[in-house]
């Protein structure tokens, strides 16, 4: 996997709950355009940045709901 796509995945996994996590913000942090990162992300992961973010959030929500108090 391309290092920028991997870095974007790691950023998403670490900051999925942050309200300001956007493709533009991550692209700026990685020093590339949002168009480039979006295209690279889809090519390398098979899904869009937004799809990955939603998947991570849903998986974390499932974990929280499944955890008995």
C-alpha cells in the first residue's frame, strides 16, 4: 500500500471520532491535494475516504454496544 494511503488510514483509525476529520484536512496534513488523496485512497483501499470513515465509526459503535456494562 502506498505510504500516503497507509498514513491516511492510520489517521482515520486514530481520529475517527473527531468532528473535523475530513479528506481535505488529512490531505493538507500529508501535503497533497484532496483530489489526489481521494483517488489514491480509493485505488489502494477499494473504498472512498468517506466510506472508510463511516465503516470505522460503525465498527467502533458496534464494539461499544456489544460491551456489557
